[in-house]
C-alpha cells in the first residue's frame, strides 16, 4: 500500500476505497480508540456513587477498574493478531460492536458482581478494537504522516484518560432521569454507533500480507499470569491476605517463567509467538516498553487516588471532582499538539524536560495537599495540574514513538498490540498496587495516603527522565520537505 502524498486532494471515501487513509479516517479511528481508554478512567469519579448504589466494598470497586484492565491487557496482542489475519477494519467493527453491547450490560447491571462481569467483557471487546488503530496507521501511512498519527494516538490515549474522568463527573452529577452513575457506560452506545458507521465510509480494509498464527498457549499463559498477579494485589489487603492470595502471587511468578520459556520455544520453531522475544529485544522497543509500563503504573494510580482524595477527603461532588482535573486535561491536549515538533527539534531532551516538568507539578501537588489539609481549595490544585499535564504529554507522546520506531510493517499488529498490552497492564497494575496502598493508608489520614502514593509516582517520573537518553534520537524524516496534512 502506497500512502498518497497529497491526501487533502482526495475525498475520505475515495481514499478508503483505494486502500488509503484520509485525515478524516485517522480521526475516526482515533475516536474509536478514545472510547475504551476513556472507559478505563470514567469510573473513577463514580466509584463512591457506585459503592452506595450497589453496596460495594472497596476491593470490589478496585475490581471494577482493574478487571477491565486485566481483560483488556490480556487480549490485546491476540486482537492485533486477529486483525492481521482477518482484516483490521473487520476486527475494529467487531470489537466496537461488542464494546457497545458490553457497555449496555454495564449500564444496566443490577449488582456489583454483574457490573464486574460486564466490565470483564467490555475489556475483552476493547482489546479486539484498539490494536487495529495503530496497526492501520503502520500499514497505510508513511513518513511524517505516520509519525504524526502515532503521536496523535499517544495524545488521544492521555486525553481520553483525563476527559473520561471529567465526563464521568458531569454525567454522575447530572443524574439523568434518576439513573445516577449508569450514563457513564450508556454514553458509549450512541458514540460507538456513530464511529461504527463513520468508519465503514472512511477506513480502508487492510490486513497483513503475511499474517501470523494464533499463539494460543502464549495467550493463555500471559492472561493467567496477569490474573494471578493482579487479583491478589487488588483483593489481598481488604481480605487480610489469606493463603490463596499468597499462593496466586507465587503462581504468577511460575506462570511468568513458563510464558517466557513457551514464547522462546515457539520462536525457535519458526512461529511468531504472542510477544516475540526477537521483537522485544529491539533496543527501541525493549527500553520504550519498560518505560511506558512504569509511566502507566504511576498514571493509573494518580487518576484513581486523585478522584477518591478530592471526593472522600475534600468533600467535592462528582462534577467538582471531574472539573478539578480540567487544567491537566487542557494542558495535556495543548502539549500533545506541539509535542511532535518539539521532539523533532530537541529529540530526547524534550522527553527529559517533560518528565522534569511533570515531576515539579507532582512535588507541588504533594506540598499543597499535605501542608494545607483539609483546608485545600480545588483552585489551589490548578497550577500543579497544569505542569503535570504539560509534562506528561511530552513524555507520553515520545515513549509511544520510541516503542514503534523500528517495528517492521508486517509485524504492525504484533508491535502495536505489545505496546498497548504493556501500557494497559501498567494502568491496571498501578490501581492494584498503589491504589491498594492508598486504601490501606487512608484510615490513618487521607492527605498522608495521597502524599505517599504521589511521591512514589514522582520517583518513577524522575527515573524515566534520567532514562530518556537510552531511547532513539528521534531524527526527523528527511523525506518530508513540505508541511503534511493528516
């Protein structure tokens, strides 16, 4: 597939029929990717309301968040593999349809157990949808258009997280027709239907010319490893760490070792495993994946504990809690727009600067919360949140770009699946570990619990800023001598 040098000269539909991807098609795909990411975070501000409505325990509330992440992460590479084989647009539509139906199940859930089960299905269907976006970019775009589309994807992921939390606050506070928290899931239905039919017009059908087989043993072992790790980390504290939680953690170690052994053996036989060791050995991918996983651990924890601190500690309602994060959302959006050019110009230095800016914002936030508690106004939080949003947008976009820098086109689905898998695993791990730590420390003082968790995130960001020198240099493509539209 040859990317059109002048995409603005063609209609979106004609380009799609010819196998190309117009700028409109790019944004439709990004809208599809937006929904599952936003859905991971949209529940954060609704957790206290869900707890009251469905009589849920704190551990059950963590599961509402993390079970979605586990299913999402465990199935992502499989989703990318299926898209390579059966058609990326086909899997995009199948996953989106399933996600819409699962969202309906979440919105109508009568009990907390039913909600957790529906979230599990929602995560699995999202995993069929999301990998097709990056894989389609990798397969149909070239040079600067590909670079910008991938940067926009990274921006979309971050913006969806923050906007999801804001939208959750708006919808819960609106209490539409007395439905309380349920519209946070039901809103996916009309939005998803719009994306579904729009994509049929402007997104081309494409698949890998050399599709790889389905690595069933690797998929099962990886899913089992994630489950054995995250379930006890989520439930262990509230249950007093019974024997089964310790046994599952031990099993997670064994399963992880087995996964590595099985994947290496599969590649030695000439197969393409779920997470190919040779692909993961690429310096850009191995370093970038490790860094984006750490980034996601801190980010997932931040969004979880910030919402709970503002509502349970400062007495904000869901709307105020959602609006509190708005300065971070605005700056993340602005930073994401300018980050590709900044990275092209300053390379890895831009990522390091972004990390340091985020670290400064986190330090200020800790100081304001801990020193001023409980007389802290939401307005006081605006400045540190602006710094956090601006800094993390630069770091986040650069890490996405680093991971995919050297992935061969025929492994686009595998590479993008591995990226989103570890990103989503990090988000779920952040809620399961640092979120659990927050809940454990909360009885002794909300401000101290918040300060401890955010201090850990601050340490993570400083480590990432120091490690940016290990990433590719992000040299600008020489092929693009003129401005490129997407």
